[in-house]
C-alpha cells in the first residue's frame, strides 16, 4: 500500500501498542496499525511498508535490505520495542515506556536526535 504525500509522516506499526504511545504518535503522524493477532506474511508486510516514513517493528521481524527497499527512500526511522524486566512490568511503567518509544519514533521522523537512544553510537544514515 503506497501512501499519498502529505505534511504528516506515515508510520506502520506491526502490532497494537499501548494507547499512551498510540495517542502520542497520532498527534504528528498518520498511523497504520496491524490489528490481526497473527503477524502478516512477508509479502503482506513488504506491501504495507511501501512508502512509509516510520516503522515500528517487532523483535522477531527481519529488518533487512528487502524490507528497507520496500519502504523506499522516505523511510526515516525503524523502531523496535525494548523489553522491560518482568519486575518492572506495571501498567504505569509500560505506559511510560510506550510514550518514550513514541517520542523516539517521532524524533526520528523529524530528523532530530532520539531523546532516549538505546545505543547512540550506532546512529548512522543509510
């Protein structure tokens, strides 16, 4: 699915995320969320990322040249979840983590430094 060019970036989210993160993303981006319980096939995933500016992947997704090429030159940021320790898995902690992940994704879409980088030394342009 190719997305029309608008002032708002388009983000594909591979799995439903917490409402706190989704609400924040909705303020600045057009968000397309994969709602099915089962993940999309590789072919379907490649179709859904066509033309997106941001991708929220899963840890099990293969983020490789095929996926990046399918997204196209407008792709600015790929985000994947950081898993908390089971002891920190309270609703409040998860909501805060969802907000931090959304802020990182939005900053990447704007071309700004990520406010909460996991490994800042890796920041390179493709």
